[in-house]
């Protein structure tokens, strides 16, 4: 018997489809326009992504009982010109915004020290502290904008894989695209409203 606490329910049904036979409709998953290009959507099933491969502790562990697969699953999805992802611009913007926000947040300790000293000595707080707070707010806004999901990421999400990596669960927000996807994969797909997360 499955514990109900482990079930996750979805308002919009997910599509469960066989990975080896998946076929994508020739329309854009965001707007439904005829597809003119393909975009590669990458995912790494049940694997932690490390900033550098040498940071991964399993790289140095020897295990003779089983082989650890480092394969990345990718899907070529048909999209229109407006919603194609042609380069890593979003990834670079996210990395840059994280670095800027980290540096600006690191300066916070000095701003707090100076503001505390001014307060302790009964002086008005230095104007540069207020300027710093403005810069901090702008850097956090940049992080928020950079990490906000794109239209494609919002419309087409990979929820996960089964244990054998035979099936994938997809959240397709556009009902017309979902129906077309189900038509393309009639024998190998089904709609589900809940999953069990382990």
C-alpha cells in the first residue's frame, strides 16, 4: 500500500511517455505555432550536477558492484522562431548574476559595521550605506530576472524518470500541445494526475 504522504497531485495532468519511442509534435509547446526549429532540452536523471566534474566525490570512488551512469538525457523539441533557445545566454546571465549578487552581499558585513559605528557614535548613517542598499536591491532584482523561468521552461517541464529510465513524466501546460503530443504517442503515453516521489 502506497503511503498517501508520498503522493504528489497535479491540477494539470502529466504525460507519462516511453523515452525510447517519444515523438514531439511539429508545433511550438509555448504558443502552438508551426515549428521551424528544434531546441535541445537537457536533463540529468537522478544525478546531482556539480559545478566542476572534479568536485564530484563519486569520481574518485571505485565500485565494482555496479556501474554509475553519467549519461545526460536530452530531447530535441520542435519550437517556433520566437521561443527557440539557440545558445547558453540564459545560463551565462544566471552565472553572472549569481557572482555579482554574491560579491555585493559579501560587502554587506562592511556596510553593517559602518552603519553600526555611525549609530553607536550618534552620527547620521553615511550616505554611501544607502547607495549600497540600492546596489544590493538592484543585484537581487537582476538575480530574480535571470532565474525566472523562460516561456519554454514554463510550458515544457521534465518532472522526472522512473527507476529504469524507461519512462519520463512531462508537464505540458499548453492543452493543445498536450493533445497533439498524446496523438503523436498514442501507444506509448498516458495522462497521470499524481506521482510518487521517493
